[in-house]
């Protein structure tokens, strides 16, 4: 499946650069902020680890990777940031020396 089918243009470009870099250097990569689209249009936030697979002659033949869905964790983190922001605002507005 072509990554342009489930990503926006910017993410597709980042993925291309990521995998091109892995192919050129052979260096595994871990990325924490990829966003893809499901068929129903909902967005998923992923952490991706990817590395190069080589054949017995040492020639590149593909990629190996793991994608972890961190959507719920990111939503909780954002909610916590908003709560902390509101708490700080309340404490500043109601604090008297």
C-alpha cells in the first residue's frame, strides 16, 4: 500500500525521507510523531521504529518496522496540559500575598 493513501502530503514526504535515509545509511530510526488516516477518516498518532533488511549478500531488500498506536496517550497528555494550564491560571488569579 502506498503511504500517500493513508497520510497527508507532508507526512508522506517525511516517511519517504525517513525510509530513504534508512536505505542509504542502513541506520535504524525511531520516530515519535507520525500521523496517519484510517479508512473512516479518523487520525491515528504513531511511534515508528524501522530498520533495513538485507539479503545474504548484504544487499538491501526491504524494511522491518513496528508501529505503535499512541493516539490515546497523546490525547491524555493534551488533556493534562490543558488542565495544568487552567489550574495555573486559576491559582494566579486567586492568589493573594
